[in-house]
C-alpha cells in the first residue's frame, strides 16, 4: 500500500473525537466500523512499519505523518490492532501561548448531560480543539442544517461544552470550585462578520475570538478578576464597554457564572495571550435621600415588616420546606436571599438562611455560614424581605 492510497483511505473516513481524553485531544476510527476491513489492516501495517517512535500518554507508539495529520495505532500486532488515531501534524502551542495555561475550566459531553463535568481542560487545549477542527464534522453539519428542530437537537446532544468561568463539581453557580478568571462573550447574528471580527481583535481586552457553532455569531473570551463575588458586576461593566466601544449588545445570559459555552470550529481563531485583564465593575449609584447630606450605605436597615417580619419569614420557610422548593439554586438568588435576611434580621437571620439553604441538594453548613458572615459585612440595606417573597412567588410559593 503506497502513501497516496493510504492517505485516500484515511481521509475519506469519518473520524470520531475522543471525548474521554480531552487533555490529549485527538480523533480515532475503529476497525469494526471501517468500510473496508482489508484496507484498514493494510493501513495499520503501513503505519507500524514506516512510523517513527514518539510518546503519547506515557506510552511509546509509532507515528506516521501524512498530509495535515500524524497517525498512530494501538495493539501489539496488526491483527490485534482495532483503532487508528490521528492528531494535527502542526504544533500550535508556542511559549507565547503557554504563558496562559493556568486558565482551567470544566468540560462536559453536551448540554443534555451537562450536570457533572467529566474532565478539566485549559485554554490552550480549548484553542487547539477549536482551531484544528476536533469536532469539525458535527459543526459543519450544524451550520448546514435547515430544520430548526434538527438544529436544536444537534446543539443540545452532540456538541461538547465548557463552563468557561471555572471548574465545578456540578454545573450550577453554587458548585464552583475555582473561578478561571475568564468571561464568555456571545454576540449573536452578526451582520458584517469580517468587519466586526477585525474590530474586536484590535481591542486590547480581547483574549480569544472565534466563530460561533452556528456560524453567524462571534464568541469572545475576556480576562477578568477571578472572583465569583464580582463576576456579575464585571459582566455588567463589559456590557457597557461593548455597547459604547463597538455599538454591540452582548448576550446577557453570559452573566451566569455557570454558563455553558458550546465548542466550535474556526481555523481563523484569534488569540492574544498578552491581552489586558478587564478590571472594571459596574456599581449601582447609592440611593440618595432628598437632603444635602452625602448618600449613605447602611449595614443594617430596619425590617421591611417591622411588626410581623418573624411571622412572615416563618410562614414562608414552612411553605418552602413543605414542598421542598429551592429558591437558591442560582448563585445570584442565593446572594439576594442572604442580603434580604441581613437587612431584615441582621445576625438573627443566619438560622433562616440555613433553613432556606437546606433545600439546595448540595447544601453545607460551613459554606452557608461563611457566605452569610460575608454578606453581613457587605450589606448596604437595599435588598429587603420583599425580594425574598418575590423569589418564592416566582417558584410558585406565595403566603398572601
């Protein structure tokens, strides 16, 4: 079998991305699914005979470079070898790229099963997957799909995703392990793609920029302060920045700490490893009384329901407990509930915070105590018991 025939055989095959080995991205084909078992065996023989030894995952294999890829096999003999693997023949990671390898986040098989992550990857591995088309086939299928129903199914069931802003034990904001210091920016249905992409890439804050899975939008990555406490306010500042700097409205759903970012394919992906860290935060103006005095933030305000606040919260919590309804599943709501209790009850609200928090499946006493103590010190008195009642009502629980 000559190299030309081998290349034709390998290139016409449909390759599968190895999702279970994300830290070493590659594709593979399996002998039993090959369209030509005889040619598969000859390909294995050619790779093993003409390949050059190199290491992968601590094991030495023989690699054969053909066209844009290098190929290797597994198995001690031609007959026993059932898999052929491939990886891009070009090493894209330079010393300049590797200076940012500390950015880690969780990887999930797809949106449907995106509860628990199955791996962690870093920004360099993400860029390699996007640039060299590790999921190219499914992305091109998505972009060519006419049926809205089929498009939705492919997005939800076939495309891996990451929680770009950090590593998580589960994909919800309260299960954050470490914030990555990265923010996802989504720009939908871009009218002039090339001009918009070029303009974004000229900005000092744009770290990574690439075409969205659907092909009509742009995804960007910005470095921010690695803190869940300032995540939302930094996103709000970025909303203002993109609107004033580019006239672009970014997707507001990306403010969610646990927002999933679908992977994509873009051979022209942009990366600036030395992009500046965006440190701005959006801070709402203090409420000003009609007075010549300076506005004041209050650590503990009077109860919103001074005569019946205890009765109100007791009845509400009993209703929540009776139906096992969790109103703190999102990080934002968890903080709002805490501030409402701090404003209304101060330190006496700690017990209520625990009772409400226990409806959360991964509640811990230590984390709840730590959060409430932190909120007591940060409380400005503007989030009151009415906010808690509203959140409960949104979840189907009303005591009035």
